[in-house]
């Protein structure tokens, strides 16, 4: 198998991942939303339409745009004080350091902009860092894109040095698929770049199915954990991929075995052409309810919706607590049974 990523429909057909009869329809999809499938994910595919293939192979349904779907579903542009920067919450910003990724997901909420060549220009990067330096409320910088780990270790080291020079920045968070889809990039140079002198660095791994966690991916995660880098994960709830308690339980247990704490389970965003992936919120809540009694708290992420328009993430957890009278509640356990609970004497607000 070639180690080159697949980026065109003819290459998909040649690799046996698409039928030649589909080529014209898939070319129309590729004209709208880019294709890139690295060798690691090709090797992780076990059957057409499985939990890996469904995430990365183009599908004619992507051209079915629903009225509610948006080019910027989480409102990045609404909160962008400078190019490449999103400041939605007071204490943290998103820095879009690049628009490229090692793999292009068919459900991506930034699918309208990812895939363009190049990183954030030096003038735009300087303006973004100047904004961070002038805004002392910002404690955390989240590096995303695209995928920040497509940058070389040298460029990441240089960026970390510039962020470290801003005294009120304490934390840098990487949101990335690289350790899973291009695990060879997690080498000694990259590990060194992720260990600046002062800043706390966290890495959030994007993965949606246990099948993605190949032997090479697990080895990359081990290198990160052994280097002292704290690891979280984020997963998107996707019909046809992982919208099933058994599939998600397998993924979350696998992540914990690899020293990765499941962080967020995202309700699928209203990106254009992604309707075939989207569940209802009620389905997602039912899946989380089924997981709650089966998995330990360390395995469970928070199920969230990123509200359209840039209004931020909201937990979509079940309603466990029902007030029944002042100081009294009906509390629902993980089996769905109700229990009465009373506030202790004197537990109310002080007079």
C-alpha cells in the first residue's frame, strides 16, 4: 500500500475505496469539500462504510444542503478580533495557526475553509499575539486550524517561545488528530517542542472510533504521555459511525487504557452537507444515559452542543434533579429510578 495520502477521486478508485461508476458524483463532492486520507487511516478501514471509512470517504449526500446548515456553524467569524483569532470566552482564545490537516473529515465544522494551503501569515500571527498580549484576561491559547501539529517541530517551538513571553498566558492547548492519523509525526523533536519551560501544554486528541486507535497511534499516545503531556479527547457523535452505546464504550475504554481522558462528546454541528451524520439531541442523551451506569466517571465525556452563532458550548446532560418542594428534590440515578433527597438543616443561603 502506498504511503502517500489519497487526495483525489481517481486515487480513491485506484485504491478500491470507490467505484468507478461513482466517480462523477464524487468529483462534484470533492469540488466543494476536499479529500485527504493518510495511509494510517486507509489501513484502519476494515470494510466499506465502517466506522473509519464513513468518516473520511466522500459521499454524494454531502451535496444535500439543508436550510438550517451553515458555512460557519459555531460562529468563529462573529468573535474574531484579528485574522486567525477567535475570542469567544473571556479567559481563552482560539488561534487558527493553519488551514491544513493530515486528514479531512466529512463532518468537519470548518470544512468550508480547511484545506487551503499555508499557515497564518506572519503579519496576522503578530497581530493575533499582540491582541493576546494586550488582553490580560486571556489565560489560555487553544491552537487549532486546520491541525496545529501539521506544523514542523521547529515552527511549533518558535510559536511556543512567543506565547511564553506573554506573562499572563498560562496554558496552551493543542487540538489535533495527528497522533492518531499521522502518528509518525510524534517524534523526539515534536515532544521537545511540547515541553516549554513555563507554559502548561495540554493535547486534545480528536478520535471517533476505537478502530482509529491502531498500534502506531497507541504508541504515539504513549510517547506523549511518557513525556508528561496531559491528554484529553474529543469525539463527535455521528450517525453511521459511533451513535451507539457499545461503540462509544469501546472507544472511551480504549482511550483510558492509553492514558487519554475523554473530554467532550460533541453533538454534530450544523455544517453544510452533514445532515446524514446528525442524530437528534434526544438520541444523544439516551446514549449518554446508557453509558453512565456502564463506564466509570473517568471514561465519560461531557455531551455538549456548540450553539450556532458563536454562543458557546452547552452541556446536554439528562435532567437528574427535579425540585419537589423547598429544600426537597427527586434525584434520578443511572438506572432511571427516583430517590428523595433533602437539603441538610441550615444548608440554605446565610441571612
